[in-house]
C-alpha cells in the first residue's frame, strides 16, 4: 500500500471535501468504463455496479462530514464493505455469480416475508407470488445456487483487510446501531475530534483502495487508466 502521505488529504475541511469528491467522481467514471465482454459477463456487471455504489456512498459521506457523526460512520462503513466486496468479486472465481444469486435471494426473502402477513383477498398476493416464481425461474435458467450473504469478517479475510476489520468494525457498529454507548453517553464522549478523524482517515483510505482495485481490474480488460485519477 502507498504511504499514507501519498493518498490522504491534509489541511482544512474544504481540501478534504474536494479530495473525496474527486475520488467519488473517478469511481463513477471507472464504473462507466467497465467493458462488458459477453452476454453473461457477471463479473463486469457486479464490478460496474459496485463502483457506482462506492461513488454514491463516498459522495454521501461528504454530505455528512462535520454534520452528523452517526451518518458519517454509516457511510464510511458502507465504503469499507463495498471495498471488501469489490476485492472478493475481482479475485475469486464464481463469486460474481454468487453475488447475483444473493440479489435474487434477497428479493425472494423480502417477498416471502410480505406473504407471511396474510391477506383476505388472494388476488392481492398474486403479483408477489408471480415475482417469486420469476426469481426461481431466473435462478434455474442460469444455474445459480442459493447463496446466503457473505459475512463481513469472511470478506475481510478474503480481501486481506482483516486488520482493518478487527481494528475498526466494532467502532463503526457502535455508531450505526442504537448502542448503549452512544445512547447513554453525552455527545462530547462520542463526537470528538479524534473519532471524526478516525472515520475521515478511513473513508479516504478505503475510497482510494477502491480506485486502485478498479484500475487493476480495468487493466485486465485492456482499459488504460491514469493511476489514481
């Protein structure tokens, strides 16, 4: 990994915001550059969508910066998890297919939960049942197997980021869940400059990591990119 001084922005908040916005713009640009080589280019599709997601979450983090530390931590955690997914999908055979199968499985789970509410009119549930049947048909057509969502700790090991997961993931969780620490503490206990700076360093590191991963993937597909934007 590059030296911290090479990839982190120091200075006033405006400098940091400009840096993050530049990263978000580059991630979106890379998303649009992903070439789709064939009809069933599952890897290309997933990488394209992940880069777009990472761009949106980095932009969203900027909107929360110095405004809402809970929302900022949430967005930073999303960027971290997005990077884990990006690393896993680009480095592990068949993982893109599994991720797409998870998408279909997620929707089925949601729809089946809605059906469990029951209804006095059977026709009210017919669109839901038809959508479930369609999901099952897609799974069969493409030979996808039902795959549960990957655990974040598993992804961290796969991506070679176990240290970052062990060091910071519990901290993220305290902010994005209704934890006793943030509920019972006064604001000056959890909304300190030190915690803001931890999250700020993390979002810069992980968004830059995403850029590097995107550049490496694009190069394997014959796309020339100028390193780090």
